[in-house]
């Protein structure tokens, strides 16, 4: 094996993995606040990308402005989704809530097909196709940018969760009845987490679209997001970041070895294996919280 | 003190429950016609065995029944000038009702300091800082441990944190659900002393739910006894302490004995005083 090629595959894999983390972080944000595994996170990512295109092509906004406007719109859409679809389900069995997010997933995907059609469109955010050179290694520029943004977003959340409002959100995720008992508006906290997840979805949507274009296949990122979120422990943003890194590296390297043998499906097989093995052997994931043991 | 505009102003009461009835899941009747009063600045105990309806009564007052598909189906809950029945839990906290939950329920993954910050959601930053100082003065042990995860505190420290967290909302009425649960007797004594100190110094009214009647009757002025969802006795702490049935029941004299059996109390269940 060529070591340089292995290193190159590993590094590019880790960058792609951090871009998966962006999708996973959205899932984690919602799961932390309300224990709802959001199966619509992939199609929210897709929707974010479509809305950016809508602002830039329909209204002719420059791309950076389109991204800002789309982010704000998605913030509102996140709040609306919680308010309209989820709040009324509070206290219902989790399976009904899960099915509701699945319904949203289908709705957003089918809705986007109706409005924007199935033709893929480019997302021109001005990242050049030329690789970066790291010594002799070729690094994909778009992946590097995506990974950097993922790390910045993670850092922003780490700071946010130290603020007063962030502490309140963490309190809700610890014990919402106790949160209620001290006057915290749990519903508003959950709505905020949907809004933040929608913002992250927009960012992920733009970055992934710059790599693979805008179409409904962006919604398939749900599978990567879920795998990474489960591997990272569902309720840990840091876990999502590191699990993305891990999955990206394993996927990249396994892919480059196994693809010739398995005909291209090896990455998905690796994902499936990681997901299933994590759930079987380590349901709390790598970094999920175990309930603190009383002393 | 001003007299409240309640229909029957016996004395000035911060809280009065009038014949309330609570059902869970639309069918299961948990308390039936509970009436009680907490005088302004006073301390009152609500005593009873497992499943008697103590926690349900507190949740009816704080509004936390909604989280468990429970509902007040009949009766009035009057707090100062407000009828609470239609208000959200958050609104009731804003009005000055604090409910310290059974089993402490601290935010385990937050530090004690963050627990107190989270509990100031309805107050300004300025109030938060002042209230935190106050809580740390009452509970110096929390101050020492303020930066370690609350889940790792001892049971007594968690109870202190749960009380401190309630104080952060600046309540007028502090309701405590079995604060003595699972604590060593010396800790129970210590925590109960601090509760009466807070009652004296802050002018806070206290509604104390307990199975540990002996300890509770030491610090309250009045007590209610609840059994199978009904108030079966109401008297001064002094009288309750010397009541033979209370002594027998709570000192474990007769294992099989239950307040169900005390028929004459059930008949005069009202708080006729
Ligand atoms: N969420 C619920 N759903 C249905 N029934 C409930 C619920 N919570 C309590 N009950 C029932 O209501 C009755 C009163 O319960 P409650 O918790 O108020 O008792 P308690 O006096 O606080 O008992 P303990 O001392 O064990 O805490 C019991 O019969 C109980 O089974
Ligand atoms: Mg109880």
C-alpha cells in the first residue's frame, strides 16, 4: 500500500466526516432538549440549500446574502415545525413523535420535488476545485472548508451552552419536569433547539451542496447524520464531532480498499456496520452520558 | 397585612385549596375534595402514608400535573388574589410558588452553580446574583461544591441544592415534597432547621409534605393528615404530636394499622377549625 495515498484518504475522509458531524449536531441539539430523534434532519439540510438557491436565483441576492437570509428563514421554519407539528404531541409515546418526524421528512422531500423539481443545480459559493497541497498530499478544498466550518460551529455551541440561556437549555435536557418547577419555559427551549438545528441544517446544506449540488439526494445525509449521532452518543455535541471524524476516516480508508471488491457499496456497508455494532455493544455511543451513578 | 378577597377569609392565607379533586388520565381519581390553608408567613405540614395523595396535591398547586396527564377536575386553588386553576406552571412560579420536587430532581449534569443559574430563568441577572449569594449563605456546603457535577453530590447536598434552586425563583410560598427522604436523621434535623430559619428570615410561607411526621411536627405550627386522597385530620402540631393514632402509626407500633381504619376521622374529614 502506498502510505501517501493512505494518508491522503485518511485526511480527506476525516474532513468529510466532520461535514457529517454538521448533520449529526442538528440531530443532537434536538435530541438533547426533547429526546426526539429527528428523522427530518436530512431533508431540513436539503431545504436549507434550496432556500439559499431560491434567494440567490429568484431574487438575485448575492450568495452570501442569500445564505444569511436562508439561515434566518430556517430559524423561523424550525420554530414553526416545533410549534405546529411537535408541541401538540408532548407526552405522547415517543414512537408517534418519531413517526411525525418521518412524516416531515417525506413532506419536505416531496414538497421540494414539487416546487423545485429533481434537476440538480450547482451551489456556487466560490470554493475552487483545485486541491490544496499538504506536502505531497492533495486535499479537497471544499471538504477542508466544510470541516473548518463544522469545528467553528461546534466552538460556537460550546460557548453558547455556557451562557445563561445555554445553561437553561442544558437544564431542560437534564430534567424537564424540574425545569418546569423553576419556571423555565420548556416549550420555548425546545422550539429554540429546533431553530438552532435548522440553522445548522442550512449551513450543512450549503456546504454539502457545494460538493454535490442541490437535489433531493441531500436528504440522504440523514443516514450519515444518524450514524454519527448514535456513534457519538446522541446527546453529546463533542461526541458528534469526534464520531464524525472517526466515521469519515474509517469510511474513507475502508472504501478505498473495499470498493474494488464490493463494487461501490462499501461505504454504506461500513456505515451500517458502525450503526448496528454501536447499538448492540454500546448503546450510549462513545461519548453519550450514562446516568451519573449516585454515591 | 391586607386581608385577601377570598370568600371565607378565616385569617390571611397565602394559599387555600377548596375541595379540589384530581384525576389522572381522565379516569383515575387520585385526590377527592382536599381542602387546606397555608397562613401568610406560616408553616404547615401535609402528612400521610405512601400513595395518600401528598405529591398530587402539591402538583395541583404548582401546575405540574400537566406533565403527567393529570387534571384538577373540581374545586378552587386560591393563591393571594389569584385563582390558579387556569394558569401555566411558569406563571405560577412567577407569582411566587416554588415546588421542591420529591426525590430532589437536581439537574445532574449541571454544577450546583449552574443549577442556580438555570433556576433564575424568570429573574434578572441582578436578582440572580443576589439570590445566589443568599442561597450560598444558607447552604455553605453548596458553595464549597459549586463547580462539581450536581449528580455527584451526596443526598443531603442534593436536597440543599433542590431547596436553594427553589429559592432562586424568589417564592412567597415554598412547597417541599418529602425533603427528608433517604437522609440520615442528623441531616434531616439540619435541613429542617434551615427551612424554619428561611421561614423566619424571609417571611416565606412553607407547605411541608412529609411521611416523617415526627420531624415535620417539630417545625410546623399546623398539620393536615391525608389518607386515600382525603384530608382526615387537621390540628395544631402540638395536638397531632400527642395524638395516640399518629404516635402509633408513625412510631411503627402497629404494622397493619392504616388510617383507612380510623373511621371516625374519615367521617369528620373537613378542616372544621
Ligand atoms: N402520574 C400518575 N398517573 C396515574 N396515577 C397516579 C400518578 N401519580 C400518582 N398517581 C396515583 O395517585 C395516588 C396518589 O399518589 P401521590 O404520588 O400523590 O401519593 P404520595 O402521597 O405522594 O405518595 P408517596 O409518599 O409514595 O410519594 C396514588 O394512588 C397513585 O398511584
Ligand atoms: Mg409523593
